[in-house]
C-alpha cells in the first residue's frame, strides 16, 4: 500500500480541528504549523485522489459532488472559527515535510494575507438581466438610442421602419457597454456604503454567465450590505435588472494563492 498524501483544505491562523465529515467520509484531520501559519489537512489514499484518479472519475458526478460538498463544509466550518485562506478542492501535498516546506517558503505572504482576511467574509452580487425589459431600458440609458427612439415616435411609417432597424443595430452595440456601466454603477453604490474590497467578473470572465461583483466585508457588516441590496430592487426592477445576493462564503476570490 502506498503512503497517503495530504488533502489540504485551507491555510489558517489557528490549527482548528473541524467537527464535520472529512473529505474521505471519515473524521481524520491533522495540521502542519510554521510560526503563525497552519495548514489543515486529511491524509488520503494517493491512488484515490491523485490527478490520474480524478481524470478517470471525471464523469462520476455523484463522486465529484460529494467531494465538493465535503470540501465546502470543512472550509465553511473553519471560516467560522478562524481566519483562513481557502484552497481549491484536490489541493494535495506528498507529505508533512513538503507541506511544511511550502509554509516556510510562503510564510510571510501567507501571514500577511491572513491578517488582511481576519474577521472578513465574502458575499456575491450577481447581476441578472431580463432580456426584453433590459433591451427596452437601453433606449433610455444610452443617449444616442434615446434620440433614435424619440425620432421613431414622430416619424412616418417608412422612416420609422428604417429608424427601428438602426435602433436594433445600435442596441446590439450598446448592450455590452451599458452592462459594464451598470455593473460599475452597482459596485460604486456598494463602495459608497461600505469600506470593503470588491472584485468584478464580467461575462467573459464567467464563460458567458451573468456578471457578478464579489464583496469582502467585515463579519458584522452583512446587515449594511443587505440594506444596499434591497435598494437595488427598488432602483432597477423596471429595467429588467435583478441583483441576486448570496453568502457568506469563504473568501476564495480574495485569497488566491500560487503554490508554485
């Protein structure tokens, strides 16, 4: 039997032992510490969690789903007890020695990042657009389109037909710009009420999905964020814009670490 490898969930300020099911369905946890930085892990069978094994089971959605669920449960549990740098699923180290070496080499950067994340949590604002309402609203958000819409109202049938075709082309060109301006507007509203960090992700970043704003706030400021979120419903509903909120999450977006 081969030596186990270490499945690492997070880098933490304290060596907390989670009281939830481990990644392999058991309850075995360990930690490696270097100074004020601690890595929380579970020893797992190399042949079951190495990249080759993951590739073989890439179509096994039940298995992948259970891994994702357990990983998220452990990281969320750790987040409640200490500052963490959450790691992606299937972050493996060959031994405690290799993990300790990583902590030694990256210690100053990890320590600084943990200080920055202390007492923080991540929330997500996803900007969803209802196509028809949003397209109609574009005519009011973009000056050139607003002028075309006004001309159509007073034009004869023939000219109105041509102007509507021109308006459709202008709408296609303006949609992306207007969406970017909308996201920036929502982000600015959040920043005007909260001293927080934000990272925006557009459709290109999200493979065509709706854009979103990731927000890193103090744990005791979620009520303020919720209040800002409620104001978006009143402001944007008629434009076909829905701002969905979710969280709190472990700060994945704000804690990306390069293992090298």
